[in-house]
C-alpha cells in the first residue's frame, strides 16, 4: 500500500533543513534503491523556499510508514512541527499501473 507523508516544517527552521539536507537525501536515496520511495519533494512557500515535504512510500501498514517517517534525518533533527500520514491511491501516471 502507498502512504503519503505530509510533513510541515517548524517556522524559522530553514537553516536546520539546509544543514540536514545531505543526510535526508541519502536516506531517501536508500529508500529509493530498495523500492520503498515513490515520490518526494518539498512544499514551497510564496517566497519559493521549502516549508515542508511530501513523501510517498510503499509500506505494508501505517505503522511501517510511521517508522519510515520517524527515521528520516529531518524528523530526527526536529525539523517538522507535524507529520500527517494518509493512505494514498496513485491513479494517474503511475508507472506501475
């Protein structure tokens, strides 16, 4: 099953995001290599700067998706004020469909 991780950055945490980004990208690259990561990228504010993240992962359960979210270096660094996890059905442009 797919799960969307909707991550909201804490206000004023852009520098923390930038400092942690290399570890975050390495984490996502590993998920991608294992076939877990489907889509990932930042939400942008009106100024074009990141304000959060959308990550879609393949997991068996919401608990597994939560563990993936919790292991993200951004989450470990305390970047996010909130992480919402929702089941996701990829209908259009899904390369696996």
